[in-house]
C-alpha cells in the first residue's frame, strides 16, 4: 500500500483499478467512503461501488493532478472500448484512506451503452 501521501494513494488506487485488481483498489477506500456521481447517484457501501466498477472495462488516461493537502483533483480521460469521456474527480484522503470521491462527467456519453 502507498505511504500516507494523498497523491500516491490516489495514483496507487487508479493503478489497481486499471489493472483490474479491485481487491487492492478496495483497500485504499475507507469503510465509510462517500462517492458521488454527476447525476446525484451516490455510494456509501464500498462493496456496491466495487461491483459497479466491474461493469466498466475502462482505463484512466490522466491529464493533470492537483494536490492541496489531503485533497487530490484529477483531470483524465476515462477510456473504454466504446467511448472516451473526460472526467474530473475530487478525492479526499484521511489517515491513508480515500474518504470521499466526487466525479463529474457527461453521463450522456454512456447512455447508449446501458441499453
């Protein structure tokens, strides 16, 4: 697991997702993590969030990382076999774990994939 450095924790978390090692990705998330998406959808259950991640065959193409204390903001393309979408995610890290993720993107790009 990454050190207590918020930037490194987020990078390690993303690397785990990209390599489809969701058990490792889960280890970076606080048991009380709050995850909010662009349409108001939210997850407070880590298992449900990990199950949702399993549905998407995507990878992060990071464009920029901003760090301010325990806050990390990522600008990236989320690249899937059928669509590439620009995302912005704001992560908050406390005591070595991700406690909050808020992500914005144009969810309309994924609508045809859900039908």
